[in-house]
């Protein structure tokens, strides 16, 4: 039995103190390693860079440990039980790593627990100790990890089936709010940490509705007997990471429903969409997963073409479920869907990278986006969501509404339950054709491996949805809403932001007005036609301009002033607005409500 122990002698310094007791270490020398990435977040993060003061001892005293590479160690052969101790610096306030201070603690096992090679398949225990100091006297523990000798929500002894299980149940500790509810007979907790003002009963009601939808969508019983939403509330922030029986979420304070708030505003709708997304992953990616993830190689990159399906289909159902549950109406759903259409349409990267390539290159491109990303890549989340819609609408159209993407997902779930096998590269395409009853491989190949625009306008029209494509009101508009104001005829082809010293150029579109004139991301615009402008004023200025007009722009690049004559190009119709054009047809063929 491997026994881990985690605590902290001084939480304010952000250090977790970890010990590992190995009763029967490898007689030839015990090997140990730490993951370099965490499942669900496809980037090499080198968690070992935060590990220090590694020491080992046996009955005779200190045992030397050789470091083999950035994340692998080997202790020399020893006598009897081997005990390791080390510290982990935990100051990453995200859902991917670990964070500790005098207010709360949070960790993913992949950041703090060394894997004991040769023992990873065996059950292990973890003693979660209360961090030292008065600040932590009232702290509790929230995790979906199994309890062995610990009262609910208290420090004590927890257990895991194996190392994979140990690192798939993040742990939150601190003074948090706990809201319990039941969905389809499964106990759920919402753990809210941080400072917030929230209508907790409302939140529990809405999340229960979503959870029941997803459980019934795949079919009862749910694959877990307990589930926890761990929400860290912050001023600004957004993120989520899925686990087998929990999710860690980072949410901004304003996204929680305020007491007395009746409507679902845009921020709360985003938060519910995030919860829906991570919960859907309980099936799609935590259980149904690419074959290459079985098991995960957490030492190096694992390549798959399929993230468009595991993230994209999940992104499709996250908002669609809010509609199906009755939490939002059809117009609100169409607004969100139109925003995704707009997001994909706005980058010429969509014409360069397919959804499969985007998935494959997640390690170096999607997770390492720079200022040129919109010109170079497409998001497998956003395009994957649109591909899911294409497949759904195509199946519905071919079968007179009898078949849909729902059948594909349910079949994937049944296949997983039957043999636990992973999804092969062509597995989903094959299944879609099987369910359609006709060979859709050419249609699907174009969606997944092609770089042309998706055939959504036709599919949506056929489903009773009106598709309007127009120019954007201004550079901040996300799309989805009808425009009553006058629209500009020209566009700078750039994302700008008000700054202290001028207008910062965040991104330029390839061959757009600014890039053609020589401006670049990183430039700071200080004057347009000799006048100081902010974002609102430049939007106003563009409303009065025509294609071919020239603006004289002064901008700093580093500390050097440059002058550019920018010929304004015609604005692109890259903003989508959808509405229900034929209510009966939309209800029957797609939206269902
Ligand atoms: Zn996701």
C-alpha cells in the first residue's frame, strides 16, 4: 500500500508538504515521476518545476535519490519501507494546478503526488492534514475522493483505487459554502469558495435541472454515485476542468445569480453553460475517450485528431441543454449559436487549419496562442461545435427528424459501457454513417479534415432558422443580436483596446486595413488624422467613413514613433444573427421547444 500525506507547515508561503510511504519499494531502486500535463488541458506544464526539497529515507536513514530527467527520479535500493518527503510550491490560481494561501487551498493530484512506478495500479491512501496556523482552524475539505477514515468534509484519511483515480479528484480546502442537491438519485454538492453574494437555492435548482438533463440524455443510472461542482469565485476569471466525479470551475463573482435576480443575464447564462459543459464531459471524454488516452501518457504529448468531437460536441450540447431544460428560450440559444458562428467566421485561420489539425496541434498551437492565432488556427471547440450542429442537422434532415446526434452520443456511451474501449480515429464518422443509414464519409471528411466554410446556412434554413450575415457594429460586437443602429461601411481589421498611452493594437487581421498599411499587433496608436482617439471615438469615426478613405495614423512601435496611411477596406459580413423563421419546422426539426 502506498500512503500519501499532504499538509502545510505555513500555507501563506504557498507550500504544500508531502510525504509518501512505500511499504515495499522496488528492490532494484524505486522509480518515481510527476505528470507533465493534466488530462483535459493539453499543454506541457512541467508540474515538477514546483517540486523541491525532495528527500528519501529508510530504516537506516537517508537514501539518495537521483534525478533522471525533469520529472523522473530513482531512489537507490533500500531496506524496508521507503519514505519520501518534498514540498510543492502552489501559487497557480487556476483549475489546472495547485494553489495555497491563508484563505484556502486547492490541488490537483497531478501537481502534488509523485507516481510510484510499479505500484500505480494498486489502491492508495492519502492523509489530508489540516494546514498549520490559526487561519486554517475552521477549514473543511471538499473532494469526490473516497473517504476511508474521515468525517464528511473533514480532514482525515481518504482513499483512491489507483494513481489515476488519486489524481482525478481535485481537493479544495478552506471555509466554503456547500449547497447539496440530488439529481436522478445521485447526491451532488456545489462548493463555493471565495467572496460572493449568491442565491444559492436558485443555483442549486438550475444545476439540478441541467444534471438531470444530462443523466437522462445518456440514460440512467448515472456513471457516478456522487458529484461535486467546485467553484472558486474571483473578481475576473473563467475556466473549468472536468474530472470523473467532479469539476473545478473558476467563475467571476458577477456570473453567480444574485439574491432577488429573476432573469438569467448573459454572465449567469455563461456560467450555466460552463457547468453544463463540464458535466457533459463526465460521459464525453472522462469515459468515452480517444483510444490513445487509454491510458494517458502524462509524461509527454499525446496526439489525437478527435478533440473537435470531445470538446466540440460537448460545446454543442452545453448550451443546447440549457434550451432543452427550459432555462433559456430559443432566441437566447440562437444568439449563443450565432456568436459561435461569428467567432469562427472572423479568423482566416479557419481557411488554413482543419478541425482535425486543430485537435492534433493543441499542444503547440491552441494552448499557446499568440497575437496571430486568429489568422493561423481555428478553435476545435468553436468549429467542433459547428461541426456537431452540421452532423445533427444532417441526420435530422435525412431521417425526417427520426435520427440525430443524440443517437450517436447514446451509441458511443453504450459501446463504452459494453467493452470500455476507446474511440478510434474514424470511429465517430463510421458511427454517424451507420446511424444515417447512408455513407456520409465525404460530407464528414469535408467537415472534419476540410478548411472550407461549413454548409451551415443551408442546413439551418432547412431547419426553419433564418440566417442573417452582416457587418459588425464595432470591433467589440460578438454577434447574435439584431442591429438597429447604423452599421459602418469600413473596418480596420483589428482588435484594439483603450490603454493609458493610446489605443493598443491587440491583433490585426491578415490583409486587413491596418496590416496592409504596415501596422502590427503590439503597436500603440496615439493619433488618427492628428487627433487623440479612444475606442468609442474611433468607432464613431468609422461610421462616417467609406471604403477607400485614408486615415493618417501615428503609432508607437516600442519607443519609436511611426506614421501610417491606412486605406480603409470595406467591412466584411462576418457577423451572424439567427432567428426562428418557421416556428413549426424549427420545433419539429431541431429546437424541440
Ligand atoms: Zn471541455
